[in-house]
């Protein structure tokens, strides 16, 4: 019963975070580990639990999908699907002890991306302009990362795309939800078929994340964005420090 309560609360919080500003995996993965799941299984189960929320977001943005200058949306979608599958396969073949040591660094990377991704994109945009080919290469790497872990990947994508120039933020947000959903969906299919998904825990968190996503969207309309981001950054920093302690203690 205690485990169910932890998963329920974590799912509610994660769904609300994703609806408001992102960063739900900072809650779901630690919660899965806390109730006893191995870290690889916790990562896979978290991806499954949060997928309905990302798909719902993509559907909500569907009228704003469009291609970027020099980069077709179909090309980005294919890269995301193939990269997400590759990342999921890579996760499944990663030895558990190795992933335990890697997880804190992945959470640190995700925390930094969430905290500074927009500033990095703006700084790069002010200093350089690169061609679509380099952006596509970066998209391959980010798609693999999305299938493997995925924390902060949406912010990373928008930072990379921002190097192309002064792109429409609304369009970038829409495409981000689509591509992250595509990478996660193909990973979830693989995890469901052969991966270490713990279904009872996952289903509790999945339902809670859907409810939290709806409530979070309503709350986000009333709270300043800076407050939401500050809370998420503080929480993700604390969780990252905890996982470093856990890995090396």
C-alpha cells in the first residue's frame, strides 16, 4: 500500500510538471527506484507511464506542426523514430551496474538542460549560424538520448533548433512534442515487448500522471512560469545529488 501511494503521488506530480513546464521524469524515476525497481526497469517503466501525457500534448499541438527552413518534418520524424528505437535497444543491453553509475550523470545532464537550455540556445544563436545538416546530426544524437533516458530532451531539441535562426517558438514547441512522443512511443513498444517493465507499478503511475497532467494544466494557468521552473529545478537538483550519493556511497 505504501508503494502504491508513493507511485500515485509521484504520477500526479510528474503529470502536473510535464503539463506545466516539463521535467516529470525527475519525479517518476526516483519514485520507481524508491519502491524497489532496478534502475533500468525504473527508467523503462517511467517512459511507459509518461507516454500518454506526451501523446496528449502532441495531439493538442497538432494544428501547429510545420517544417523548419531546410528541414522537413517527415525527416525529423523518421530520425526520431529510428533514434528512439536505437536508444531503447541501447538501454536494454546496458548492464545494470553500469546504468546505476551512469544514471546520476544523465540526471545532471537533464537538470542542466532544463535549467540553461534556453540561454544556451540564445547564446549560440548570437554567435553562430549553422546549416540544417548539423542540426539533423544533432537530432540523431538527441533522438537516441530520448529513447535511452530522455530527461530534458525537449529543451535540448529547442536549443539546437534555435541555432537555425529566429524560429517561431510556438512551432518549435509543437514539433518538440511530436518528435519526443515519436521517440518515446517506439521505445515503449520495445519495452512492452521485451523490456523490464513492471506493469502494476507502471499502470498506477500512468493513471495518476494523466490526472496530474489535467490538474497541472489548470494550475499552470494561475502560477508564474518562473515559479514553476524554479520548483522543478530545485527538485531535480536535489534528486540528482541524491542519486550521486546513492551511486558512490
